[in-house]
């Protein structure tokens, strides 16, 4: 699907989010993953994505 967007010249971020079981646990506890486990792989990926998006807005 992503490749199809790229082929159609749609702007696609190069950062991808990994799948995680921790998200389900986060939803069950109504607690953001960053509060449950700040060093978890998906949490770090989300923080990096946010930083990249903010950098794009500032630049």
C-alpha cells in the first residue's frame, strides 16, 4: 500500500511505526504508552515521529 502511494507521487514519511502488543495494554489501562514504558520500541518510534513532524513544521 505504501509503495502504491509512493508510485503515485504522494508524499510519504520515511519513518514507520512497528507493531506492538503494548498498545493493547495501554488501551486496556487507559494510559498512554509513554507513561507505561518510556523506553518501549513503539513509544520511542512515536517520539521520533513527533520530532520529525515538528521539525518539518519549523523548517
